[in-house]
C-alpha cells in the first residue's frame, strides 16, 4: 500500500535549513492499521502531508497503492487524493451550513457522482458509523463525537484505498475518543487500511502497529525485501 524509501524534506527558515524528514523509510501493507507517533516538531505532520499527497518530498521514492507517485504533478496528486484517500481531521472540517448527509456527499459531488447514487452512498456510510438517524442535523446540532463520526463517514464515502486520520481524538474527551477508536477498529476489521497520526502514546498503543518518528527519522527498520529497486 505505502512504500517510502529515503524520503527527505527540508524547509528554509531565514538563513537556516531545517530537515523535517531525514531519510525516512516506511512500508505499510494493505489492510493494516498503523499509527505514526511523535512529539511536536518530530516531522509527523510533514510525513502525513506526503503520505496524503498534500505535499511532495525533496528526495526519495514514494509508491502508493501500486503507483510510483514520486514525480507526480500537483494535478495528478489531487486526483490521487480525491479517489484513493479519505481524510479525517482533528478539527472535523465539516461545513456548518450543511447537514450531516450533505457534508458526506460533498466529496462525491467533486467525483461527479449522480445525485441518486450520492444519496444512497451517504446513507450507507452514515448507517455504518451509527448516525443514520442524525443525517439531517447540522454540525452545531451534533456532539463532538458525532461530528467526528460524520467526518469518518465522509472519508469512507468514496471507498478510498487509505483512511488517513490526523489526531482524530485530539478534540474529544476520553470516553468519546475511546468510542471513535472502537469505530476505527471496526473499520480495520472490515478490511480498511488506516494510518493514524498522533502524539498520544495511549492512542498509538491501541493500534496493531506503531511507527515512531523523532527529529525527522523513523525509529523502525525497513526490511530489505521492501526496498524499491
């Protein structure tokens, strides 16, 4: 699913050059549930942006879902994001004037799906996250946990190859966060590939595998058999 080899990313801050990622090697197989954990400034947000095709590396090789996207253009990366990646964010990123169903349908509109198919698909995924009865409610009428479930349903709507979750429990209390994590485990058991970005060791401990990142380096060796030739 995801193979990264020698990924480097630098940012210039005045006269200084900061290596956000310094030769990162990662392999994530299809249907895995993996957390990427690191403190603030460790490089995990930069890594998430490259995994999610929101940014590109300065150097290295990136293969995603069987495609070598190392040198893809911004338009090509946008197509990958739209068709193959479902995003879940800490801040939910729901449009306040739209209902839960309309928020879920939004990415399907961009994909050109017909209204009838959009309505059917949005109901399916809202039912999957246990919110079908709240489909006509706007975000302000939903609890934080319910808003995150809507965000997860939106991520699932396009049937993506990867669900990429950025601190998905960060704005939730511990009980609601546990409920969201249970939902991620249910999605994983159903066959979804999930990469969860977190700074919380307790959250990372709940995933079958955790990749630690510190000072732009991944603290997990890559098998020789996974090296891209």
